[in-house]
C-alpha cells in the first residue's frame, strides 16, 4: 500500500473528512488508495496543539497509520481550494492532492519517510465506516456489565481499535437522544470506575448505517445538561471529600 506522512492536526482532519485537499510542493503519478500516517512531530507548538485537541475533542496520535483515502486527482492549486485544504491563501505553484472516501484504520506504528512510501498490506485493517458516520446499534446488543440493552441506540463512529483479545472494535459516540437515555446510576458507576459513558466499543457487525437524528451541537448540549443537572456527580472535589 502506498502511504503518505502528514503532520497533526492535519492527519486527523483528513481522517475526519474535514480536510479533503492536501497541499504539497511536488506532484505524483499515483492515483487510488493511499494510507495517511501521522508524523511524530506536530505542526504547531504543544500549547497550541492542546487547544486544537480540546476544540476537536480528540487526543491526536503521532507516528501512527490513521486512515485510508482515495487520491483521485493531483493538480496545481486553484482559487477555491482554500476551504477544502484548510489554508488561508492559494499558492499557484503548489499541488493540490484531492482526497475522498476517508476511512479510519486500526492504528499501528509507522516509521515515516519522505515522499510516498510503501507499507505492508497485511498490517492494514480498514473500518467500513467513515469517521463521524451516523449508525444505529442492531437488535440484541447488550452491555452485560450494566444490564443495558443497546438495541436501537444511535451515535457516530470514531476510531477503530484492536482489543487485547485481538478483536476489532469501533468506538461509537452516543448521540444526544441516547445520552439522555443513559440511567443516572450507570453514569455514576462509570464516573466512579473511570469508564467512558459517552460512547462504547462495539464489534463492526453490531452497528449499521442510519440517518442522523441530531447534530453534533445537540450532543454537546446534552452533555452540558447532564453535567449541569448532576453537579455532585461531576464535582471531583466534592466526591473526594465524601470519600474522606
């Protein structure tokens, strides 16, 4: 598989579909599938990178394979490319690499090289879902530890990961309606034990595509409401005092 190393946060922006044009100073004859890998060195200073992570709600991976894209076209940069490339101005001497159909892969370490380089195909496991794709949980999917039936819950897909048992799972971030349906007792247990209750890892065959029923802003609003309405549950200082 042909691969390209890209600095963070741009690699994440390509994976998430926000950035669909990558600007390079050089041309390539390659067309088709291209593995996007994150460089070990970020594009900006640490403090600025932390702010960007907070804005995206994501912790960036460095020196890892991140996603597979389709490189459909390479041409000189044109007026109007700025928005898709996430840059401020056009450089007519630069090349615009037009990317589409970004799909996360199970991350694995990559030693970045200059230009396009080769990665062994057998290392690559591709998610059938795009990042932030709306999905619904199929019937019969249970969270046995909490006694919750996830059937019909909806959310959006994130990273795919390889568990310690060698199983491929996809992280599903719950939508606003599913978040509001989580029992408070479950949230309390998760907060106490350090588990993430805003999403869940599921097998790839346990979810399927479904039209979104809310927006990302609705998800943020739902999370803020849950925290605001249960201050004691999320006040760590208060919880520590109670434990003492």
